[in-house]
C-alpha cells in the first residue's frame, strides 16, 4: 500500500514551485522598463568617451585660435561669436584653425638673386592670419620676418582667399586645392611661374613671436 505521507510531499513540492514562480514574477515587475538597457547605454557611452577623449582634452585640429591669448584651452568653432561663426561658414576648409608650411624659391620681378623662403602660415576662422618667413641659402644671415593680417574670400570652386596686411596692401592670393593644400597664386604682388603649395601641418603654430600683439578686428 502507498505511504499516506506521499500526497503531502507532492503538495509541499507543488506549493514551493508556486511560491518560487510568484517571487520571480514580483521581482520582474519591480524592475524599471530600462533595466536591461542601462548596460548597453553604459557600453556605448564608454566607447564614445574612448574614441573622443575626455572633455578636458582636445585634438589640435579642434583648436580655434583667436590670436589674443595662447594659454589654456581655446573655444571650439561652434562656441565663437555669431559674427565669427558666419565668417567661418563662408570657407569650409577654415571652420577650424590650420597651419600650412611650404618652401618658395626666389620670387622677384627684376630677376635678381634672392634667397628661398620657408613660409609658415596659420589661418584662424576669425578671419585672421599670421605668418613666419624663414630665409634659406642666403650668404648673409637674414632674420625671420613675421606678419599678421586679415583674410577674405575672393572666389569659389576652388575656394580662393586674399591675405591683406592693413594699409600695406595685399600680401598673398591663395587657392584651396583641397582642405589641406593651398596653392600660391600671388605672393608679394608677384605671380609665380611654377605652381608652389603650402601643406597643412599636424600641429598648429600660433606664431609666438606675435603673441604680444592685440587681436585684429577682421570682418
């Protein structure tokens, strides 16, 4: 004959399973709808932070120079005043500060002998530019010359800009072959017979020799 305690055992086991299912259901109901989404969100945030870097660090290509203060972080192009932002929008390659470097041989209308020049040119989205000219292969040691002024757009397709130095007149006429290469159309009112280019550099050169100069009001 079956033991009289066996039905009681089955009843207890069934009751235990029912209570366990009820407890799991209650726990599931107390979790927020986005409970399982939090892990995925944290993973995406961590990946984005790893790719972009922390907010306290900025790549050189994201720096915007105002040429007034070279210490501390510079504002992003999107943080510029409205007038400066509008000026930057006119030239897509100059929505951020860039430094270009290139070597140009002797350029003169008289055909005389003059040294080649290594030109460092930094363009800011505020409409300002600064340049350093280092003279090469010269019998006499010539000091570097530095200049600053304003640039303006004078053409499109390709984008063409004119560099001016206040009342001294125009300094250079340049065209963007692409976002990272400038072609010299005119330099010191002399048109080169061959094509010479200035190439974008990885690091921005603020031309520290002019650090004490006040920023220009370029429109």
